[in-house]
């Protein structure tokens, strides 16, 4: 009796949680009045386990295993069977600390077996990561290394490796983020490989409620090597985006942006007589934009924007610019016996010019809507909405375009303490009012 009690105490002290499930699916289908049949049998079993070492804050471990068998039989065809097995393991050291460490491994095998093919696809993935956060939380670092392998074992496989590092630093009114990632892909059987490196830095500044600035600088390089060709590309860009509004006012906001980018692409390919053929291309882009939003009142909104771009490619430069201004008025809601009525009118002017074909356009739009809401017993709700809009688009390089749009929707909903049901029906119609359809 004492021995039995000690065994019970030992089992209850083991910090292991185990769970799983087993499922079976059988499906049959008949075609051509029963002349042809197809059956499928899918059996799946899963088991998982998790535990901790010493204390939960010190180390956590978990893993799982999944087995599946899928068999398909069709009249007049060979039986196809697929066996699948998948396993995973994860280990966490100091999971709730400022410096958690994680190690994981996943592997799956899928084997297809029929009279024509007998192949097994293997996928393996392993990763290791380490994080660190300063005591005040203002500085954070993260590093992760990942390996992937997919293909037929001992035959044609694709190997992928990734190394990632990031840092985040918080200051009083600003923050700095840095991301560095190195990826490599290799297929030895095909003599193919690729490598990419990207570095990105971001700077955020928040000068209170009326000013913010975001700066970005990034560079990347990609190299590809194939059996008969090789290529590499380099990109670099810097950009800034600011937002400002006068102190103590929330009715007006000014935005502006600047972006400079450059791309260089080199390619080398084996020629017909063994002499490599090389080509190089360079592209650069400069863009500046500005926007203004002014809320004159709760009903009147005025906006303005300007954009200019300069693109240089193959020794040729192309400049383009555009400006636009818009004004809109939205009425206050009018409560009628049949529902709530409202209307809105808007007008916008757009202009494009530069080395591209110049154009101007004037867009006018009027819309109005009627919506109603009926409730019963605090449980049922019926909502309807009818909308009509008229628009006219005048372009300097095209004919005047006029359209009329209608939309109707009705929604019925039922809400209880535990359930909610909803049914919605909508219909819309759009027609051109021009002579030419």
C-alpha cells in the first residue's frame, strides 16, 4: 500500500500535459447515374505534449506528431494512396524574461504511392532566435536564424537559409528601427543559387500633436546564379514624410513627402560561341508631393494636392507633374417620417503636365440617400437604404461623360443573448447618360 501511494505521488508530480485526437472521413460519389464511383478514406491521428523544466518561467518544451493516410479509389482507375507524417518540437528558455530564447524544429513527409509514381516529399524547418529588452523597455534587439529544406530526399532539394536581426530604440519624442536580413537559396541538382541582403533604417519623430516626421533609408542587393546566366541588382532609396497642423487647430493639416530611389541591374549570359553577353541598366527616380486638407465647417471640406516626379532611364529623363483641388459639401441629416435623408455635392479639378501628354479634368457629383431603421422587441432590426448619384466628368482629351447610379440595400438582423443572425440583400445599377453607349 505505501508503494502504491508513492507511485501515485510521483505520477502526479510529472508536469506533462498530453492531448490529441483521432478522426476518420469516408466519402463516396456517384457519376453517370451510378456507372462510375469514387471513394475517399482519410484517417488522421494527432498527439501533442507540453511540459516545463523545473519551473514554468525557466524552460518550456512542447511537441506534436500527426499521422494521416488518404486513399482514393475510382472506377476504372488505379488506387492512389498518400501517407503523411509530421512532427514538431519547440523549446523556450526564460520565456517570460527580458531575454527569451527559442529553438524549434518541424519535419513533414508526404509519400504518394500509385502504379505510376512512388515519391516522397520531405520538408524540414529549424529555427533559433534570441531576444533582448532593456530594463526600461526602450531598447530591444532580436536575432533569428532559419533553415528550410524541401524536396525529394537524396535527390532534388531546395535549401533556404535566413538570418534576421532587428533593433528598436525609443527616445523621448522619437524612435529608431533597424532591420537586416540575409537570405540564401540553393539547388545543387540544378546548379542554381541566389543570395539577397537588405538593410532598412527608420526614424520616427513626434513633436507633439501638431507635427510628425518619418524618415526611411534602405538598400538591398540580390545575386542570382544559374547554369547559363547570372545577374545582380542593387537598389537604394531614402524617403521622408511629414505632417503638420497649426498649434491648437485641428481643422487644417499639411502633409509633404520626398522620395529618392536608384536601381542598377547587371546580367551576364553565355553566348553562342562561349563569349558571355553582358548588359547593364540603371534607373533613378525623384518624387516630391504635398497635400492640404482644410475642414471649413462640419459640412464643407476643401483639399489640395501637388505631385512632381523625375525619372531617368537609359540616359533619358522624363518629368511629370499634377495638381488637384477639391471641395465638397455634406448636408446635415434631415429626419423625415419615412427615415433619415441627406445629400452631398462635390467638385474637383485635376491637371497633368510635363513631358507626358497634358490633360485637365473637372469632376462634379451630386448624391442623396434615404435610410430607415425599424426595431422590434429589442431583438429584431430591419434597415433599408436607397442611394442615387449623378456625376459628370469633363476631360480636355475626351468627351464629356455622365453617369447615374442607384443602389438599394435591406438588412434584417436578429440578436439574442447567445446568437446573432443577419441577412442582407443589395442591388445596384449604373448607367451612362451619353448618346454613345
